[in-house]
């Protein structure tokens, strides 16, 4: 037998239940059970000083002398316990009946012990008798009583699992990370969208893109009506255009003439960054570049203009399949037909009027 089983035997000899002991000591029943099963010291990482105070309070409720329970605890820790608690008691007196009422423990019906007299001296005495030497800066003015000590809270500390605090910390870290990502997305979402939208090849399967013949085809010149003399004149004009000096910064107008654009993507060589623009019908934007400008979107819905002149059929003439975009270059805009400012007239065969106003939506 062990110390816990001996305590259980003495309790039963005195006709006391665990609930009776709880009423006197306020130690939770599950802690009393762990004392009797000898699992209190094995299942807890709490200081032995706390655990020994539980056992001493239990023994005091059974009217076991404190010297005897201390001796039994020392023998248990040294693994030399051999029914020391049973031997120290008077076997003939173990069969005497005891009873515990709500407010007192009655012994031999002639003596009674009030719970107020059952002081929580066991805990303080255990601290004083343990090997731990604690230096108190101020002397204690009063000792806690059984009623003032929160045994239930102390038991929770004994059986509390440290894993719960780790889970709470991990949960807080996850919340902070998600909050940070949400803030970044809120403030910089458009920039990330523009960066990923620079992958032009994905637009080949975009149903929003209009691959049908553009309204700008109305400006196309039939090939079968071009005479040899006209071709010669065009070649001469092309040769003359090489001598034309254009400004360092070129500006093209994107005009949502026939419908809204959802969106149109423009890439300037000023920063080689693709930017999406959602434009309502009738809106027109300026875009600056140095050597090349790429436009990708619903081609049949917009017109491109330079120096007040509508650029002739850019979808057929200047579309680059490898970039999936219309590419306007300095060489294209140096053609003679784009050098004269034509802001006073607008081709009537396009079916739309010139834009009312043109603004800089973005400056690279």
C-alpha cells in the first residue's frame, strides 16, 4: 500500500466521504482522488510545496498529527514508505465513528472542531520546512485561512496545460498577418493588379477583346485601286519622312469613340509598365512616349490620334502578334500625313465627332 491508499483507508474507517473532506478543506474532489490514487505528484509540474500542502490539509481533516504526515511524506519521497501512517495511528481507535456536518467536524460526540480553526497553516509550514529558502522583505501580518485560500483556483493551476497559451499566441500572430496582408491589398491593390496585367499573352483568350474588323477599316485604302504612280509617290514621301525631326516626347490620343473600354491597357516606354484604364464612351486621354507605345483592348471601340490626325487602321497595319498589341513607333508617326495639325477637321466617314475634351489620365 501507499500513502494515498492509507489516507483512503483512514477516511473510510472514520466513515467520511470525499464530499465531507471537501466541505472542510475546500480542496476539489478530483484533487482528493488524485491524492488517494498517488497521481498528484506524477501528473503535475507544480511546485512540491503546493502539492504537499494539499496532502497535509487532507491529513489534518482526518485528525492525523502533522508530525506523522510530514514523516510519511518524507518516506514517500525517499521511496521508503511502509504503511508508516497506519502504524503511527492507534489501530483500536480507527473503528470509532466520526461525522462531518456542514460547519464542523464532530469527534466522539463530546468535542467539535469549527472549520475556522482549521487554518491553512500547512502551506506556510510546508514552505518553511522545504529546502527552498525564501527571503521575505516584509513580515507577514496574517495567515490565510481555509476559507480565504482558493483551493479550486490552485487546483486549476496544478492541472493547467501550457499548450493553451501557445495556441492563443499562434492565433494572434495569424490575425496580425492577415490584417497586414489586407492593409497592403487595400492601399496597393491597384499597383499589384497593374504588375500582373503586364503579361500580354494571357489576353489572347480574353473574350472582352474584339478581334472583328475595326470601325477604323473605313479609313483603309483598297489595294486594287492603288496605281503604280501613287505607290511611287508614297515611297518618295516615305523617304522624305526620314528627314523629319519629331520632338523628343511624342503624344498620342486614345479616344473611346464607339463604346466604353473595359479596360484598355497602355504601355509606354517611359516606364515599360502596363496600366489598365476603364473609359466611358466619348472620353479621350493623352499618352506620352519616346520611341514606342503599346495599346491592347477592344480595338473596334476606340480611335488613335496623333497631332489631330486619326491614325489609319492601326489594328491591321500596326498590330504585333508577339506582343498581342498595337505598337506605335516614332517611325510610324514620322509619316507626312501625320505632320500637319488637323484639329480643325475630323473625317466624316468615321460616324463620330471629334472628342469634346482630352485629358492626361496618367503621366509617366
